[in-house]
């Protein structure tokens, strides 16, 4: 299924904010199909833990696709964003930061 919206994010050391962001999808499931791609490095154990936990909690309208990267590439957020954007088939691709929190109005995006 081609998503209605693709969100591309990166996370290095902000697992607490990532928890809040992903909680928004669980608490307020969007009515559109969202593909959420997270650029991260396996070195960031807390981000990996949060990502693994939330992958099984998402509503059917949200698909999480982890995008692991080397730390030296991850810290230059444009590299991961470019890699993800080039492979997207979504009509809308938005680049977000981990401090964006989603609530009820995501379906109006």
C-alpha cells in the first residue's frame, strides 16, 4: 500500500522525545496511512529500545520503517532524509524532528 503521508525523522540521543512522538500515533491513530521512517544508529541503544517497543504498538494506519545508519552519516540529518526521500512513493513526504508531537489533528495534515 502506498502511504498517504510519509514522515522522515532522525534521532540521536533523544529517545525520550521519540517516545512522546510515537505515543501520539498510538493515542491518536491517524485516519490516513502514515509511513514513518526513522533514521537512527544502532549505537544509540535507548533509541533502538524505544523503536523496537513501538513497532509492535502502532495502529494499522501507521507503518514504522527503521532506517539504520552509521553515526557519522546520521548526525548530518540531510543524508538520511535524502536517502529516504529518494525511495519514497508517497504523494507527500515531510521531514520532521523528534520534538514534533502528534495529536488528534494529524488526519488533517
